C-alpha cells in the first residue's frame, strides 16, 4: 500500500509551476498523525496488504522535519517494515536532516531542474531570487551519503530547450537516477515547444545508448522506461493508494488532494465506500475519441480518469497537451530502438 501524507502545505519557495500556490500554509497536527497511524494499520488489515510505503509530502515537507521524525518512529512501532519516500526542494539541510534522510528513507528525490538557468527560471524564493546554488550544494551533500538520490527535473515550455544540457550536468554532478517530468498543467505548451521536447529527448537517448556498457547507463526516467512500458493496470486510488491531507481528509490520489469533490473520507471517520465506488465507476467508461489509438492501453488518460476531470472538466475528455506528451514518449521509445540497432 502506498500512502502519501501532506505534512504541510507551506513552502519556502514560490515555484512558478507549483500547484499549491500561496493560499494555504497549514501543517499537520500531532493528533492527526496519531489518527493516521491507527487508520493506516487498520486499512492495511482490511485490504489484506502487508507492504507499506509512506510518502512524506508538502509543500516542503522538511519544514516540519521534527514531526516527520516523530511519525516515522510512531508508524514503525505499528508496522516495522514500513518504507519511506520523499521529494524535497533541497533548500533545507543540516546534519540532523541529512541523517534522517540517509538513515530512514528508502527513496529520496531532490527537485533540481538541470542547469542553473533552467532551474532559476522557475524555482525561486519569495523575493524571486533563484535557489539553484543552495540546492546544488545540498544535493552534493546528499549524494555523498546516498548516491541513489534521484534528481527530479520539472520540464515546462520555458525550460524545455535546456533539458539535454540539464541531464548532462546532473550526470556530471554525480546523479545516476534522473527523472525528467513534463509539467502537463503548463498551458503554454505549443507545437514548437513540444517539438523541442522531442528533439531534446532524442539527444538524451542518443547519448545514453552510445554507451555500449548499458549496465552502467544512468537511469533517465521515461527515456529508459518508454521502450518497456507495460499495459495499464486498474486504478487502485482509495484502496491501496491513498493521499491524506494536513487535516486528515482522504483522497484517492495526490492529483485531487484538497479538491472536496474527490474527498472520500477522513482518518477519523474512515472511507466513504459509496463515494469511492462512484468515482471508480468512471474507470470502466471508454474514451470514444481515443479508441483506435495504439497508445490506448498504455496512456495515462485512459487509466486515470481523474486527471482528465481536473484538466478538462470531463472524466472522458483527455487533455490535448497530455495526448501530445504521451505520443512523444512513444516516439522516444521508437527512436531508442533505432539507436540500439545502430550500435
């Protein structure tokens, strides 16, 4: 089971593409954390799951690192085998936080958008100054302790032309796991910027597969994964995937956290099974305009109807931008096959 917990909505950055914005700076209470540990252990028993991953999320979760540390100890007393995952903006780091991350977390991601220019276009403080230099400094400290730390790159229309160079610089920095993530909510994607995205992906692919020792090849997210994409599984949001907000409200996934329409209960009252069933009823509806697409059984929009509702207002109407990005993944996979054959 995978449970994402929003420990705080607050953040010390004001990234241009952040979906959180400035409207909410609340943080989770110790009482809510107590209820979460009880709810999660009971829900695991109910669904018959024995494996648990807790994703500590925000805002910037490390703003409340002492609460996280306390909760980790608490949940491990109930479920000793619990694994922990985190994505941090990389601006908050000291010796105790470094120890917490390196000792307790199974998966660590740090948000760094590649080059200084690409990063500082979007990842800025309240005073609009860029955060790159501090993030790079802290990333190097983290890599020294945890070489498996993932660099999470947010790619949007404003920094897409720096994608290839950004990946190269992150590899040089010491990252072996890099996860470029297209910002699908960016309304400024257009034909030109999407074409640049594809070109950048091909350049990265050519670099990676020119290395004959594929076992030592850095893992660059969908660039490596696209050729091996499996068919969609059934959405398990609200069942074995949960998101819990700072007030204890439960949502089927992180995409709709805080949107009351999709609240399916709370850690105090449990899950509203009737409402959850209504949401999942949409899973079985075919998207007519996508029928016949070779990507149909692999695409995010045919599996996750919730993301369609958030983006377009209709469960069965996919975003045009999302569709284009999915097809870029396909073209990237086909190109990687060509490159492999050439070598």
